C-alpha cells in the first residue's frame, strides 16, 4: 500500500520560484553529465520505506498550502563530510501541481496516507499558467477567487 511524505518547502514563496529552482538544478546536472534527479536530505529514514517506494510522492507545503508533488524514486543512505548519516530522498524533478489544500506548519516530514493526498490538477499546463499569475495577485483576492472556485 502506498504512503506519501509531506514536507514544508522552506525558503520558497510560490510555485514559480520552485519551478525556477528545479530548472536551475536540471541545467546544472546536465552540464555535469549527472542524472537529472533532485534530492532532499533528512536525518530520519522513513520506517515505512517499502510503502513510500511503492509509488509514493513527496508533497510540498508552500506558504501554508500543499501545492505540488514529486514522485519519489528511491531512498539513499548518505554521509556528509563530517560523518553524519542522513537519508536522501531522491525524487523525479518533474513538478506536478496538485489541488491546493491548507496545511499547518510542522517540523521535519510527515507521512501522508494515499487517501488523504490531494489529487493532481487535471490540466497541468493551465495550472502552471495560473501559478505564474498568482505571483502578482494580492493574497486576499487570491483566497476569495479560490473559495468561489474561479482560481
């Protein structure tokens, strides 16, 4: 049975900024002739690793809302230069926008059961265009448009 991970996307203010960062990392990997994979290091390895690797995704909370996900490819054990051990969550760099859902702040990562995960937005191209338009929109206007189902 699939289980997902959810994490706060610290330092990222909107989906557009996240996309730009992933484009930068992709270009950097291609220049270095490395695989195009993104990763996030965490201190704790998921105990439910088999369920995470059974089609799980890493969902990101951006400014209090679950907005995007990445398909998890694998979990690697890594050690930093100081000898500290970590778990590297290796994920597909393709950003998949999901139905926005509010989520309170938390530390670290959490499990997200498959039935609780927001669905992917049906038209990713339109969703990306909407995400780009959100950058210039006042937060209260955007919230009202969402409650009316217009955005």
